């Protein structure tokens, strides 16, 4: 690996770890940091410059995703407690009722 690409990869690694550390949720933060470390360790012996460039581009896209998620995570009213919306909960409740056969409508069961 050329010195310039090595420096680029190390800089990208540091930025990804730094951005992942900004997650407010402990679980998201530790998962992201663990996955970044694992991915870079798995690919540390890649010698082909074309393959390195592909991996760097993939890491840059993942960095953009991390930055976007960190931004969304810090928005007021954002809750990491549930990823289900009210409509998802309603549909799930209707599907779980025995004998409803899809007859739920707007929170009440039709008979």
C-alpha cells in the first residue's frame, strides 16, 4: 500500500471511530465502533490497489451513513426506544388477535 493511501485509510478509520463515538445510545455506539474495528482488521492485508480503492469508497459511504444517523439521533424528540411506528403497532396488534381475520379498523375490531 502506498504511503498516501495508507494515510488516507488511517485518517478514514479515525474519523469513522470519532463519528461513531457521538451516538447517544450506548448500544449503537459500541456496535458501530466494534464493526468498524472488525472491518478494518479483516481488510488490513489487502494489497491490490483497486480493491483498496473499492474498500475506501465503501467506507466513505458508511461514514456518510454514520454522520447522518448521528445527526438524526441528536434531533429533538428522537427516541431510540422503539423503531416501530404507531401504524406498525396497530397492524401487528390486528394480526395477533385470534379470529380477527384482518377485520381491525382504526383501533377497534369489527364484529
